[in-house]
């Protein structure tokens, strides 16, 4: 097996899933979001967002302040609709992909594009992104805070009758750095497991 091919220098892509409107998230949600974005960059990862307002936007702001890379996936079909129809921002991102699939379709592409998903204070769209990541078996970090989202997700997991199969893929913490430490470890382990059986065509070994 060619280790150079299997273990590349590709950065991990971390999706931050959270509410676009954060009135219910507590007084310090802005600071927590920025800190989370900065920690993603410090962990040598790329931040992926829904190119939206609220918690993901604050994470994007923090990531850019830390000189990181931020990629957004928009529900709109083009920049005009993104700004004028959906009323979404274009700043604090290096690249925005216009999916044209509205929110539910965007959520699927957003979540599937990432190596792991961090779920923060959220609403129905955040729960939708969580369930996609859960169904796909992706590593998931649940950021605990003043909000109720983490408790709601715990209940969903407990009542899913599938908690056992995901017990090594879901981590919790109220500290962004500690959460990223745990999540990166899970991604590393998943990559190592995959590469242990990774087939490299002969032409790629030359």
C-alpha cells in the first residue's frame, strides 16, 4: 500500500450547523461561535457553513479572523438570489457554492461535503443536518451551552434505537477547543480505518 497516497495533506472539512436566528441561544452565543471558528482553523481544518446568518456566520467570522478558509453552501441558485431573495451574507467566506436546492437540498450537500459536523444552538434546519450526519455515520460534535439543542439531540439519539452504533462517533463538550480535540481524533481514527483497507491501483503507485 502506498502510504503517501493514502495519507495526503488534505485539510479536514468541518461543518458548523447552527441557527440562522439566535435569539434563543443566550447572550454569549456570538462569542462562542467566533471561538469555535477560530478553533477549527487552529486545528488545521477548513470551516464549511450553510452560507447563512447567525451561529454559522459568527463561526465564519472567527475563522477568517484566524486567517482560515471558509466555504459556504447556499440554498440559492446564484448570488443575486442569495443576497436579495434569501437575504444571506457573502462576507467572511472564501467561496460560496450556489446549490439552487433551497434549504433542505442545501442541507444534504452541506453535510455530505464535510468530514465531520459540529452541531450548535439550532432550530429545525439544524436538527435536519444532524439527522443527515447521523444517518451517514459521520463524526459529530455536539457543542453544549445555554441553549437546549444539545439536550434535544441527546433525546433523539437515545430514542433512535441506534445509539450503540454511533457511540464512538458522537462527542460532547461545552469548550470549543476540547470539542475539536475529540472530533479530530475521531476523524483520524476513521481515516486510518479506511486506509487500512484502501485499494491503490497499480498505476497510482508508480
